[in-house]
């Protein structure tokens, strides 16, 4: 009986790892979707339209925008699936940014000199619990270390999406 139980637990762990399990990735086509389970988390999901690499990709949710990416607090890490989708939750945060890592070394860590592309901006400020953030048509440029998103939608608990309003210059 114990051998059967151990085998079933091992099989479950392997199945979770193969599906992305606790790392936060999702499988399958379509747009990724994460759901905030409570008011203590923010659901983040998205789709990469131009990966800029053929190797494995990870997305890191980071606190803040200033300083070296490798030195910022990591809020969450998720794999990007073969279709370019990702989904995970993070705690509420004053300012977030998202670093995409072309993880050719398969170590799951951003080290100095690693190929990264960072998505940041005012849309990622004051993300509160219960909100959902969806970024779509993300293009990664590992040469300039920048990522851009064609669409960014923030929604609070069933309310209509709020799209950032441009701030007039001067």
C-alpha cells in the first residue's frame, strides 16, 4: 500500500511539473488568464507575440522600476508556454515591472549579463488586491533589453477594464 501511495504521489508531482504546476505557467492556446483568489493578490496574465528567442522563457514580476533587475525583489516567477502565454499572481504592490528572461542556461535565475527584456510603465503602479492585469501582444527585444505591450488592461473585481490615460506633456 505504501509503495502504491508513494508511486501516486511521485506521479502527481511529475504531472504538476510537466503542466507548469506551482510555477504559474498555463498550457494551451488562447489568451492566458490568472484569477485573483482574494483581495491579497493581483492576477497577472499575458501573451507574447514576438519572443525574440526560440529557447525557454521565464517572466519575473519585480517590485519597483529602479536599479538593476537582478537586485530587485522578485514577487513571482512563471514559465512562458510554447504558445506564448503566462499567468500568475503577485501581492499588491506600489510599483511593479516585468522582466522576461531567455533562460538558455536553464538555471531560472537572472544573473548579470543574461538576456532580458523589461516591461515597465505607469500602468503597473498601485496594483491592488483583487485586481487583474492583462498584457497582450508583448514584443521582446533582448538587444535593447526592452519589452513592449500593445494592450494593457487593469480590472478590479468585475469592474470594466481601466486603460491608462495619457498625461499631457508640459
